[in-house]
C-alpha cells in the first residue's frame, strides 16, 4: 500500500501498522504520531493498522525559549 509519512511517499505491506511506518523512517524518540490528523497513543502503535492512502505524521518535540 502507498502512504505518506511526513509528506513523503512510502510503500508498505498491506498488513503494516503504525509501528512499521515509524520503523521505516527510523524515527528516534521522543516523538508523537498521528494518522490522518488523529493522535495515536504510543501504546497503540503496534495495533494501529494502516490503510492505503493514510497520511502519517511523526512529530518530534521542539525546544526553545
């Protein structure tokens, strides 16, 4: 299936989960994840199945002051 991860196209297996998408881009903690603008709790990454066309955002905190 085709998905967007941080606005970049990727090809994942039909059975892919959010955890697989995060592994695909080798995200380093800490980060938060959303699928189609809906936040997904970290405890649900392995269970959250993806669909063709999903838009995934992996967001890292930004510090400053």
